[in-house]
């Protein structure tokens, strides 16, 4: 049972979420928390509803049932555009908008946002790119650079919560490690981070809390339990594989 | 030989000559050429008879224009399959600009309020409106079907649904207007448009023919732009859902694959 104090903790609270797309049930009765100041990782193979879940959190998708609370307030009651600035989504496909990296970072910023070069450079640095990138044409960037620009672009809006869909998909190991550090740093600064990934190594490196999606429901636990279970399954599969390979191996040993 | 007989004989001889040439070179075009020629003869004879009737009974002109609008709406609507209410959208995007412009031209006295002037004017404007509607609408539906990730990225950055769609509609409207702009720019240099040729053959002075052709061309620019804007707006509305969400017509997605 969650204590009263925990129930009022700021951040994202998903309760009884259910989504069917094209007649197929993707999420059913999904409940979990992603508090501010922590990195929460959703681990699941592709095609199991991770993107669907993230898109419900910023209201790109209307769930069939359930509620999503941000700091205790139902997101359905928050004006959608304002909500999406507070809850930044970094999609799996790094889409570059026309123009330079600066144009991308400043896209859609209002007078209340800080669009100064200093602020844009800070966001770039947080995503692991230096200030020289500001004037680069966005469509000339590599896949990994685009992925980092999309992260920086979400940060320029000053989000309270960051949703990331497979943040390491376009990155090599070193870049993934850097993004992991960035996410941990953002969480330490009080941001809520909810990352969906099938990369167990990345999940183990960044997660304060972990959730596995099984049949559209959440299996919650400590990162060790969730990721350990994942490792266990993988280990079991490897063991089976090993057993199948054992015969020729044994033959050679003789 | 009277001129009328000479025209029919010359036309038939050209068609027959083309069919013989196609047969001689084994192009497999002889039959299609003859069929097309016969079809054209029947259709034009029918239209001629109907127009002759309309000239005698001016009230029928309204019905004639209505048939043109319906035909154009069905044609353009068929090209916009995937859009819910495609025919209704096409009818609106074609009829409102084309009929308004026709009414204005007649009201200000640019053309006589007679079936002889009103029907060809309405026909040209309806045809232009149909082309702009089809081109803009198709272009927009295809771009939206391909642009799902970009639309979602724009929404996720805090764009309102209409703002996220705006670059797509602007691009489609621009594309939809290209033929009208090119036709206006190149008039007289590349081709002599039908109105001009018809008026000259009918015995009008070159000055009068040029003046009337110009009036029609300039009206077409406004009509085609308005048609493109209306169809883009109707498609935009069909995509926007409450909560600043965008749902691209699923059939448009399927059609672009």
C-alpha cells in the first residue's frame, strides 16, 4: 500500500490505463508511478505498447480508460499544448524541422521561454553537443546527432517531465552512456524522467525505478528485480541454446 | 461543298488517316483512335444539341451548370478517396469559388447575362476549380500520410493541431496553384488558350478575344486559389480532434503506400 505521503509525491501517476488500437488491446489496466527527481524505465520488447503509453502521457493519444495525473492533477484537465511543454516527448524517430539546429531548438518557443543562445547552448550541452552545432543545417546531421538535438529541443521548453521513446536506438555505446548520464543529471535537478527502452544494459545503468510491460499490464519492482527477471529470462534462453549446442561440443572434446 | 460538310469530312479523314498509320506501323492504336474519334463526335453532337436547347430555354442553363458542378465534384471527390465526405468537400471547394466568380462577372456586366455567355464562363471556372481542388487535396493527403512523425514531433513541442498542420497545407496549396500560374504566365507564348481561339474562329476581333481571354484567366487565378484554400481547410478540419490531436484519414495512409 502506498503511504499518504507517497501518494502526494509530485510527478506522473498512471492508474488503470487501457488502450486498444485498431481493435487490438495494447494496454490493459496499466498502473505505475514516475515521480519527479527519479529516472523510471519501462522495459519491454518492441511492439508491446511503450510508445502508446508515452503518447497517452502527453495526450497525443486518448486512452480508452484510466487516468493520468501530473502532480496530482488529471492531465485531461490541462490544456493540451501547455501540457506538452511541461511533459516533453522525445520520439523514437528523430524528426528534424526545417532550418538550422538553432531553428529547431527555438521552434515554438514563446516570449515566456528563454530563446537566448546561452539557453540553447545549455540545452545542447546537456544533450552532449557543443555550441558549434547551433548554426549547422539540421538536415545534414547524423542519426546520433539528430537524436541528441531532439533531446535538447525538448529541454528548451523547460519541461517538468521528460518522456523518451527508445532514447538509445540511434546511438553507439559511448553516446548512449552520455545520454544516460544526462538523464541522471536531469533527474538529480528534480526533473521526472520516464524512458521506454528494450536496451537492458541502458536500463540497468540509468533506472531508479523499473517497470516491465507484460500483456499490457505493468510489473513493478526495484530495478534489480525487474531487470534481473529480464536477465534471468535471457539467461534461461541462453542455457537452452547451450544445451542444444552441447552435443557437438561434447563430441569435439573427446 | 459547304463549310459544314468540309469540316466533317476533313475531321473524319484525319481520324481515318491516323488509324491507317497506326495499323500500318502495328501500334495497336487503330481501334482506340477510331473509338475515341467516334466518342468525341457523339459527345460533342449531344452537347451541341443540349446547348442549342438551353439557348432556346434559358431556365435550363441553371440545370446545365448544376450538372457541370456535380460532374466536377464526383470527379475530384473520387480523387480524394480516403477523406471522409470527399464528394461533399470537393463540391464545396469547386462550387463556391467558381459560381461566385461567375456571378460577379455577370453582375458587373463583364459578360452578358445570357446562356451563351454564362455557360462557357461557368464551365471554364468550374474546370479550373476542379483541377486545383484535386491537385491540392491529393497532395495534402499524401503529405499527411507520409508526415506522421513530423506532425507528432510538432505537436509534442507544443504546437496547436492547426499550427502543426499549417506547413503541410501551405505546401499543398502552393503546388495546387502551379498550373494556374504557369498557364497565366505563358499565355500567348506557348499556347493560344481555347477561349481566344474560339472567339477568333467565331469572328471576334483579336482585341476582343484577348480581352475576354484575359478576364477569364485572371478570374481563374482567384477561383483556383480559393478552391485550393477551401479543400485544404476542409481536410485540416477532418484531421483535427479535440485536445489538439491529429488523426490522418486512414485510407489516405493506405493509398500512399
